[in-house]
C-alpha cells in the first residue's frame, strides 16, 4: 500500500466478532477505513457492526462464515468484489487455539487448528490478493500469527504447526508481493487477554485445577488488552513494518532464541518440565524415559 494510512481504504478483517479482530475493526473504523468484516460468530459480528456504524464508521459488507470453508470464503469474495471491487487491505486475524501433549492431542485437534489458522488465511489470500494485484493499486496483507509462531512453547505443537505455517506463507509473500506494491505484515502477539483465554482447550488436564487457574490469572495479569494489540497492528501497518511485535518480552525472546541457542533450549526444557507437573502422574515421563 503506497499510502500506508487506512482512511478511505477498503479493509477486510476476519475474526471481527471478538478479541483482537473486533478491536482492530473498531480502531480501523476510527481511522476512516471502509470495512469488510467476517466471523463465524454471527451475533458477535452484528454487535461489532452496530458499534462501528453507531460511532459513524463505515461497514461496507459483513457476512458470518467459517474461514476454513473454502466455498464459503469464495462466495463471500464474489459478493465483496461485486459490491465494492478489489480491496486495499486484507487482515487475517481469525484464529483458534488448542494446547496439549502429543499423546493427548487427537487428530481432530490437529486438523481443526490447521483448517482454521492456516488454511483459513490461505483461503482469504487465494480469493482477495489476486484481484488486488490485478487492480495495480498496491495494498497490504496482514497475517496474525503468534509468539508460538516464533518460539517453541510447551504443549503448543498443533497450534504452532498452524502459526509457524502462516509465518512461512508470510515470509514468502513478503517478497513475492513486493513487486506489486503490496506490503506484507506478520503480527506475532504474545499474551493477549481475549475470551480465548477462558475457552482455550487444554487437552489432558483439568482446567479447574487450582494450579491451572493460577497460571491463567498470571497470564491475564501479564497480557496486553486487545485494544493495545490493535493499536500496535495499525501502527505497524502505517509504518510499513514487516514483523509487528505487540510486546517487548516476545521481541526480546525471539532475539534471544536466535542469538543464544543453548540457553534458549535449556529454558524451553525447564518450561516443559514445569508444564509436565500438570499432567496426571501416570502420564509423566522424565527425560530418561522411565515413567514416574
């Protein structure tokens, strides 16, 4: 996007019903964006649209759909292009999360995370980026990955598969789309206090365990608000920044992991040992492979 401001720009935001997506939609509306919104949660999406319009913002199109459904995304794109033409900004924000050790995760967990967090953004990219290229106006593609797309957090194998995948797509498109004047931005949030915190599926543990609840409370105290993350995203887009950090600790952690590989590996192993204490005793296996 040669003009990095959002005023008057036709801007798609997925996951707009809650959390980072909703906060980003509201913030973009305040900057004068012409919004195209979607989310699987129709009631939440309607509430976001109402908030934006009652505040004087513009929502051109809003449709509830599951981005993992390619046909639904394709029909949505056809509707958008018929009504307002090609877009200027595409923001892939929608996502879900499930944590667990590999012996507890089921195939459905892996598949759903890949379908929503990786294939969902790909469906959006397939349908909306080629018309932007054809329009020759430049633009911006924003993909919200995660700190788990940079670092090896315990129990995040399935989630990280989707988020590292989106990071890989973004790394390639960063250069592929440059000649078309389309800037690519990769957002890597750390702890964010969204409804997902209370609903994330942690497979194989009791969420009511006081230790788990204590960690959730600790997470929320440390977390950024969705509004803070949204402001960081929009600021990064306006500045043309590729890797958009929302928290200093993740920026530092990523730098540290690249510069000091052995201490990073040690810290990740210790973190994994700590998380293992949350498992039922019969499932705990120390490094030597002998069950406790």
